[in-house]
């Protein structure tokens, strides 16, 4: 298994962050100080690889790991390779947030960390395409859908070997990631656009990318959940 690492210099976008984090005019100078401190240390990172994919019955096999998921079965149908990955805002911003006592400053640092995560997510997607000559990529993410639960983080991390550890990314016993501003998933090639949101009925979600589709649920052979709350949707982190 060949691992590919990326780390980027996060350039930031002050005006966009002021807007996104609802920083009011009175606080803008204070926010700028925190923002500049973040930019000095920010080093978001990611790691990805290519794995062989195959299917047998209701199981998908990725790099020798077995996954039972209708979403994977349908999305990976006919594919011989997929691309597991993880991304993180980086330990630098995470440690800075943890060392900051002021709750407003922490909120700002978290918001900046999330933007840094999005930036590295975008770059990683390009890197997968460049490295493997891949076409249009969609992503499936453990924890976003009941059919592909958060517990699938374990085999996904295993597929990336020492990669997550090398970029300072830790998987907790409950399968959450530290730093919190991190993302994980499997990129797969497909001409048509796929978003987890199409199979997720959560109402009023600010991260929604596509409308929920009952037709799509039927096509994937999924029952509409009555009480579904995604365990750890990280859609915001993806490109
Ligand atoms: S972004 Fe929202 S709607 Fe989309 S999969 Fe995640 S929780 Fe569901």
C-alpha cells in the first residue's frame, strides 16, 4: 500500500470568515489578532491511498477489508479501485484551541480550523485525481448514514496504515477523530454526482448539499429511517 501525504499552507479568507462566524464590527480587530495567530501556525494535512475494490454477495471488499453496506455496494458496483482518505486541520490549530481559555476565541479558532480543513479537503481531492488519473470523484463517509456507520472508521483507518498517526490524527474508542476538525471517507469514481445528503432525511441541515430523495432511497434498497440522526456527518469538510 502506497500512502500519499499532503500538507498545505492555509492562506485564509478574512472577509469570508468574518461573515461565516458572524463577527460583529466591534470585535473585528480582536478577531483579526486571533486569525493572524492561526494563519502563522496552520498546517492542515491529509493522507490517501488507492485500494482494490470487489464485491461478493452483500459485501464490498476494499483492500481486503470487508464492509457490509448497501450504499457502498451500489456506489462501488463495477469499480476495481477506490481511494480511502483522511484529512485534518492539523494538530497545530487543535492544540492552539485547547490552550485558549476564552470561549469566544475558541469558537473563532474552531471556525478557522474548519475553513483550513475545507481547504485541505479540496487539495486532497485534486491530488487523488492527479496521482491516479481519476475522473469525477464522489465520497462516502462513515457516520453520515446509518447504512455506513461510524464504526466503519476502524477498517477505514486500517486501510491507511500508519498514515493517520503520522499526520497527528487519532481515532478515539468511540470512533470520533481528534483533532475534531477532521474528515474521513472513501472517494470513488462515477460520472453522476452522489452526495450522502440524497439519502439523509435530516430536516433543516445547514450542511445539506442536495435534496433528500425517496426515489434514491428505493434505488439503494434503503428504508427511510424514522428517527435518524447522523452520528458524525462531516460533509462540511469535503471539497
Ligand atoms: S450534511 Fe446534513 S443532510 Fe447532508 S448527510 Fe450530513 S447531516 Fe445529512
